C-alpha cells in the first residue's frame, strides 16, 4: 500500500473523531466562504458608490448665489479649464436668466406671496398718479420666469429635482436652436403644448416638450440649450454654474484643490466630499468586518487541523517508530500524515463550501443590517434637532447604499476559498511533520 492510499485509509480509522474534525472544519470553511462573499459584494458596492455618490463638484462665479450677489459669469476659458482637469468625467454647464413682463408674452404661473413681494420689492416702480407733496406709491412687483440654458437638459442638477417629460421630446443641450422645454405649470397657465411657440427676448421659441418635476418653482420655468440662452441674452460664452462629475469620490478632494488653484478667487467651489466619505465609511466597515471573519475562520481551521494531527501523531508514535525501524523514511511517514490531514480537510471543505453557499446570502444581509442599524443609531441620534435634520439626507443615502448590497458568489471567490482550505491543511500539517521527523525508532520501541 503506497503512502497516499495509506494516508486516506488512516483518515477513517476513527469514524467518531473523523466526523468531529470534519464538522468543525466544515463550519470554519463555510464561514470563510460566507465572509469572502460578503467582502466581495461590499467591495463591489463600494466601487459603485465611489463612482456615483458624492462625486459632484459645483463651480459658480465668486460672489454669485442664484440671482443675488455680485460677480461676473464664468467664461469659456474657465469652463475649458474645468473640463480638462484630471479625474473629471463630465461637466454640465448652465446659464440662468429671468424673464420679466417686457421680455416675453408668457404669463408667469407663480404667485409672489409675501415672501416673493419682499424679495422683489426693489424692482417695483413708482406709480404715475401720485399727487404733489405726497410720496409716490409703488406698484407691486410681478413674478418672473426662470430660464435655464444648459448643456444637459435632462440632468437633475439642472432643475434640482427628477425631470420627467410628460409630452413631446427633449432638446439638444449642445445645440443653438430656438427651442425649449416648458414646465407643466407654466405650460398650463399659457395653454402651451409641444409644437406651440412663444416669444422671449424678441425671438420666437418653439416648445419641444413639457416637463414635470413635482417642484412648483421648477415646473414654472423654462429650459433651453446653453448656447441659445447665451445668444438671445447677449452673454456669449457666459456660464453661471458648472456641475463637474468626478470619476471617483476618492479624487474629489484632489480635484477641488486643483480647481481652486486654477480658478483662484474668480469662482466659488463646493463639493460633496463629506457625503462621499459617509457613504463609503459604512460599507468599508462591513468589508473590514468580513475580512476579520475570513482571517479568524482561517486561523480556527488551521488550529483544528493542527491539534487533530498533533493528537494523532502522539497516539501513533509506536507505529511511526516501527515504520522507521523497518526502513520507512521521514519523507514517506510525513507524506502519509500530510495525506491524512489533506483528506480530512478536503472532506470538511466539501461540506463547508456547500454550507457556505447556503448561508452566504443571509450572512451578508445580517452584516449589512447590523451595520446599518449601528450607523443610524450613532449618527442619527446625536446632536441637536437642527443637526439631525441636516444629516437626514446623507443618512437616507447611506441606508439606500446598504440595502442595495446583495451577495454574489463568483468563481474567483470559490477559488480563493479552496486556496485558503489548502493553506489550512499545509499549516495544520507542518508542526506534526516536525514531530514525526524527531521520532527516533530505538527510543520509541524501548519506552513502549
């Protein structure tokens, strides 16, 4: 009987012990596979989040906020500088303007109310029927209609809300045609439909589509191609806002630093770096926990094999001595015991991998749920009410990211689990092999 067959046969000499060892190994290897699946799934989600969440950087003219403040629009050269900055994947440029009663035949669908009256009080004009010696009364201001020229008319950053076309078709943001998308409220107020026209800035504009966002202010506005708005308002090359999308949230801080260096004090730059860090932090903690689980389960499996083989070697010292006495070499004896360890490990691996396949999904879900609860309890329950409200949007995004993590078992994970299994068998056999090599036949036979 050769070394391999003898080693396999010896693995079943004590069925009870073999069963116990296989069961413990199966649990360890099943846990290893489950943790590998969890870590791989979370790592995939981390890469996805880094590429999509918290990657927006907003660049606006210094001192300008909406239609307040001072400053001058960004220029074409500055826009080119932003676009060419390393790690910026795409940009969406806008130029905002407002239509008054003399600029268009449209009637605004907004009612100013007390707040709007207060904000536009400086734009009201004295009445012409004031009597001598009395202060002239002022006519109430009229609401304006927001016009947004953009290179990306379907971007959420253009309206601040999800934009849905209710009729017609979208427009080409990179074109210069006299076309527009009209908000649903403004369209209803002026009885406009796709294909109709209206006048603005002395031009005839064709309505290509009607959009709805669910936001009353946005649904009372107009979206046009950027170049079109620049042309009809006499602001060639002007831009009032640029939203730059970075290829990964890892690069947001570096891109912000580069833009501040390139644009200097001519632009205000804001980013979502804090949100990006919060989005990834909760997922990274799960990945770290899963890695710790892999390491712990690997150590446990190696210790199980090690202790089992040490016990077996001590029980068979006389047998080892006899084999050596009749000419058996250390290599053959060690090979026999290594084969026995491998047999036990392989059987445990087969059972453990099957167990891991069954529990990997629930295990990943359990880790994600546990971490999600911890994150909400830690971040959502601290600070004053104002701080809680400030973090609510970020926490909602974190919760969404966590719930979207799903277990995914790939061939690479299976290969990794098998490799770790072999590592467990090798480590578990190393010390027993050292003990075997030190067994002296004469001493063993004399003491026995």
